[in-house]
């Protein structure tokens, strides 16, 4: 769990941000944001005492590389950084920001390749997508020893419960119905 939360709201637009700011949840995930909105959004987050993981791969207008990561970490001081890219994870860790390496599991080969990438980048957390595969949530956590987030295609409280029971630390979801714990 992060700060006692089992759900991390995945914020995709301004309506999601408004809902997150008015919620009791302290930590969220910022997705699909244009780089020109970063400053005002981080000011709002600070005003409301909220924290976010920012998905570096989804910042529009900014290349997801180690230079952009360093800029975002030093300028906005996010709670954490999410990326599929090992070099982004490594640079965020060098800037003392929590890291989440996102993996898309589509077959056993993708699992093995992902484990090798994780061994090199050593993220603080791993996000497994889709999050509706409890067997693999447990397998990734057991093989890496790193806490796992479950995200993607989670639509019901039963799927949330199954992912948590399989060992996920938290669930990331843009499904607003699931944001209330």
C-alpha cells in the first residue's frame, strides 16, 4: 500500500484531476498530460496537499528520456515516476524519486524480457498490465521481490480484490467508481 491507499486514481483529464483534488485520497497517477499543463497542475496538487506519480511516457510534447526525466524530477518534484523505459527509471532514482516500471504481459516471452529489464533498472515498484491476471501479479512479485501495482482492464471490485489477494500492493485505475475505498 501507498500511504494506506489500495487504489491509486489514474488521472487522464481535468475532470479526473478535479475529482482527485476533492477526494480524500492523497496519492494518484498523472497520465496523458500536455507538458504546458505541468506547472499549473503541480501548483494545484501542492495547494491541495496531493501527490502524484507522473507517467513520463505519456507527457505530450516531451520525449520520455533521461533528460526530460531529470527536468521533471528537479522542477516539479513528483512523488514518483512511471515508465516502461529502464533509462527513465534509473534517472528518476538518481533524482531520489520513487519509481514504477510498467510492464505489459502478453506472453511468457514478454514476462522473461521484462524481468531482465527490471533486474537492470531496479525500480521501487512494478506495475503489471493487464491487472486482471492475478497469477502473474504473484509470479512477478515472487521473482523480483519488488512490490507490484496492478493496472489495466480492472473494472469491478471483485477484480480489485483478486489483484490485491494475489499480492498487488495497490491498484491503478481510471475507473472513477473504484476510486472510493
